[in-house]
């Protein structure tokens, strides 16, 4: 628990320093506490950054020709003569 608290305190100090710098330089952006504030940078990158493809076959995914099949045909003259 003390380890996480030390990381949190270190990150909070960085947040405060950034916010003071941003305000002094007329920037509108601010940083704040999030669910990730108690993580080290490398921990965050390892857990949350980057795409990790799944090996699970998704049976709910459909091929493009299975998603939409028109039920009616559109007349060739549609929209060509100010019909609207």
C-alpha cells in the first residue's frame, strides 16, 4: 500500500507542477487525478497502451455481404429528373 501511495504522491506532484506551469503560460489545459494516478508510467504503458488482438473468433461479426442486402431495386431514373 505504501508503494502505491508513493507513486500516487509523485504523480500528484507532477500534476500540480504542470497545472502551475500551464496557468503561468496562459494555457487552458489542466491535469487531474484519474484511475491511473497510482500507476507508474511503465505500468500504464504495459497494461493500457497499444492494440492487442484477440485470438477469439467472433461469431457475431458478419461479412460485408451479410450486413445489408437491399430488399427493393431502385429505378434507373430515380433522382435524374428533379423528381424530389
